[in-house]
């Protein structure tokens, strides 16, 4: 399965500022092509790439006042092989974190999911969050946590993921947060899912059920959204002027490079439409365990 992912960010920098981006596909994602640029007028920035213990790629630079344009495009082919999870990682993803207060939801989780383990626990938590939370773009705040979402019953993908993670950790199952590109997602944006550690492997839980889990492209992995923000900055003012994120599954017999190389850009949109069938969330059987490589 070949996927094309793109991101555009236009930032207005009010002063010299330390910028850290997480928009590139993770280290072990099998890339066919990739291009990441940071431009400001005629100036082109060369960022420092930092790879964390989970394979997330952070790109850091010091931006100067003015309009900074960030452009990312990558073609992904197939699935990456999953690395071994260390005991330290598993312990880290059992602990409460900034947005996933598993200690505060402990009593609720123990009452509601008493006696459940393994697959049954994953399925029960996924179903509970999917049916008890309403997807409400624009109403969720960046400071909302799993506790907030459980109280309000509404949120966006990050909120769904935080609730899933908190409940699983409260039931002694390691769980983590993953930012990703999601072909077919509506409305299109950076997406967030949870992953549960069961029987030696990580399995994707998308309680929003808005994307096909098999088409997802990993960007960053961490304890919660605080570890996986697409942009963080320090020491100055930053305004987000424009953002656009896109992701498609390409049809088996075509690729963006092939169509453009033949001088037929008019065929790009139909090709993407054909590939859209593979990114439709409807065929995803959410009762099955799926790994995000």
C-alpha cells in the first residue's frame, strides 16, 4: 500500500524563536520519497534532526522575525517492522502523565472493566470511549485532559486517545499516544490514536473510528499529546497563519510520480479517488487487532 502525505504550515514569527517540529514520518517508516523545507523569503533554514527513543523525528531551528513557510511531502510504501519494546518503555507507558491521569480514573476503570484482560479489555475500552464521546471539532481546548473529556463527553481525536490510554493504564495495560497521518480522515488534519501493549506487541485503538487503521502513517509516539505536538516553541511569539494536512492511499497501478512524469496531472485526482477506497474507515473491522508499523 502506497500513501502520499503532505503538510503545509505558515507561521508568523514575532521575534527570534526556538522552533521544534514533529511533522515528518517516524524513523522506521519505509519512505520512497521525502522532502521537508523551511523557507523565509529567499532564506532556507537547515534544521537539526533529533530522533527520540521511540523513533519520532524532531526538527529544530531558530527562526527569525517574519513569515516562515514549512512544507512536507512524503511517499510511503508498505509497512515498517516494529521494534522490540523494552521493560523501561512498558513501565513508562503504565504511569500517569500530563493528559492521561490514570490515577484519577482508577476507580472508574476498576469498576467498569473489572475482570477484563487482554483483547477483551482493549475491545471494551474502545467501545466505551467510541460510544460515550461525541466528536466535536472546535470545542476541545489544548489543555483538556482525559478527566475533562470523561466529564464533558466530547472532544477530538487527541481527547479520545487520552481517555483510552488513561483507562488502559488504570487497568495495568501499557498504553501510549501516537500522532499520525490518516488517509480518508474527515475533517482532514493531523490525527491521533492510542496504542495498547498486549502479548508483546502494540495494537492501534482509534475510538473516533474516523480512519482506516491499516493506512495510518506514524509521525510521533509518546506518553500523551505533550510528547507529540506538531509544533512547540520557546523564547518568542509564534502565530499560525495557515495549516493544511493531506493524506491519500494511492491505487496499486499508479503513483503521483508516475502520473506527473507522464505529463498527465489531470489524472492525479481520479487516481487519488480510486485509492480513497483503501482509506475508507468503513471496511475497518474495529473488533480486530491491528498494528501500526
